[in-house]
C-alpha cells in the first residue's frame, strides 16, 4: 500500500513545488512592476502598501503554512515598515479585529461562521477542505529542505532538524479541532487571574470536524486602544501566565487573534497554534527567565545548559558561562524600546552555536510566543519592561511547582 501511495505523494509534492515557484516568481514580478510604476521610489507609503498587498496575495495563494509566516511578520513593526505590516495585518489577520458586524471570518486553516445554536450566539469553526492536505505537503517540503540544509552542519544539524520537526508538528496540530477545544478549556483558568476572555466550547455541538464556541464580538471601530500602556501590560502578562502557569505556549498571537473589548478585557479567539511544555522544560525556562529578569547570568547559563540537546564539554561550558555573563549584563533593566527580543535571541543562539550548547526544540517555542507579540507591545508602549513584569509570575510558578512536588 505504501509503495502505491508514494508515487502519488511525490507527484503532489512536485506539483506543489512548481506552484510555489510560479507564485513566488509572480510576486517578484508584481513587486518589480510596483517599483517601476512609481519610478523606484521604494520608501513611499504607497509603494510599501502595494508591496504588502502583493505579498499578502501571494501568501494566500500558497496556503496555510505560508499565511502563518505572514501573520508573524505583521506583528513585527519594529523590523518592517508600518505601512507594510498594516497591509499584511488587514489582509491576513483572522477575523480582522474590529469586524463586529462580520458573520464570517476566513482564516488560513479554517473558517469561523457566526450562527445561532439553540439560544446561544455561537462561532462555528470548520476546516478548509484542502487545509490538512496542503499542510501535509508544505510541512513535508519544509522538513525535507531542512534535512538537506542540515547535512553540512555536523554539530548543529541534528538539533535544527529536531526543532523544525517539532515546529511543523505544532503547525500541523492546527487541524486537530478536538485538541484546540481542550486547550481553550485550559485557558479558561486564566480568566480568574487576568482581565482576559476566551470562547467557551459547546461540547454537544463540537467534534473532530467542527468546533462550536461562544461568539466573542470584534472590537468596534478597529484596533484602537483607549489606554495602550494598559493593553500592552495585559498582553505581556497573559503570555507569561500561559508560559509559566498554564504551561501551554500560544505561538500565534498575531493581531487578528486578539483584541480589546469595550470593558477593557482582552479577547483571544484562537488556540490552534499552541505547544505544551513538559514539566522539566517549563522549569528550565522559568528559571532562565528569572535569571534574565534579575540579571543573574549564572542562573541563565545553568538552565540553558540543562535544556541543551546534548552534553557540553567542560572547556566549552566555562566559555559559555562567560559569554552569558556578558549577554545578560547588556540587557538587564532595558525597556521594551531598547530591548530587542529578536536581537537577544540571535545573540543567545550565536553563543550556543559557538560552544555546541544547542537548545532542545521545546526551549525555542516560548521564545516564539514572545516574538509574536514583541512588535505589537513596542508599538503600544515602548517603555514597558519585559523582564520586571516576568519576575512575579515566574516566582509564583516556581513556588507552585515546589509545593506540588512537596505534596507528592
């Protein structure tokens, strides 16, 4: 049976590669035409917006895996032009926050339709017919390309393959509506600690092919925030509660998946792209962040090494700890306007590569969750301090786990 399927899958993959090449070439040509029409004035808002529209259209044509990339880019206004990000956001954001009157939301993997289910105003989520198949092919291609790219990387290759495999599996789980329902139930606990609200799952009307939830209205009037600093703080604290208390990493909080309700609560309407940390990795990441927020490089180094994919030779460990001392000292006390998580992660990974202390895949997902909101937070409040906000949540999680361990 497998030998019969393989040629068909190879044919589908070849066709998919061809389609990706065609779409990308078309996008490149369209972008070039935009520049020609405007006389090469590449810095004008109009050129940037039209380029964003071209990229958005190409990502939609390529399907779910590529749309996820675009949704992440839309949140990075610290790295890309604001007009470009706005165009991506409006074209790709699921539900287009602010569409309070919309009865249907089109996402990259599924569609959500507003319906009356009994006496309940409900959101009914169904997968696009081709979503699972497209994800299978695209993620298979990404995995294959990673294997090829990792071949010359003797030391880091195995770790890179593992990280990409875990990331692809997390994206693939977005087609598992029952798993998403279970995650939403777990997130309900956050409502007792924070001004945040999640859709309630309607169990009797949900199953493998459909997820029925209570409908949360969009933010009327678009993405306007009466108190941006308060909103930024609540968004960061919500992510920290997920990471350190719930233990479930939300990797997809792009602007279309959250907004502010009129009463000030944050509405989060998607739990498809998540990753659950095991107890060991949650402890390591919590301790790492505690060291980061308190400026203790020794704690950071110890737990980064404990989360490494393999043992590190003693001479490399000493050098690793010295480099971590420099890194943590350089970011201690910085505000969001000065602190770049992207830059920090790049320097951390460079230190790990230099000394062969490659992280396990599970250590990367929490960084992804924070990267997804960093640009949005900086736009709302450049002075927010990521490290100081993390401290109390991390300490609470460490104390809770210590008590649980003692009780056992």
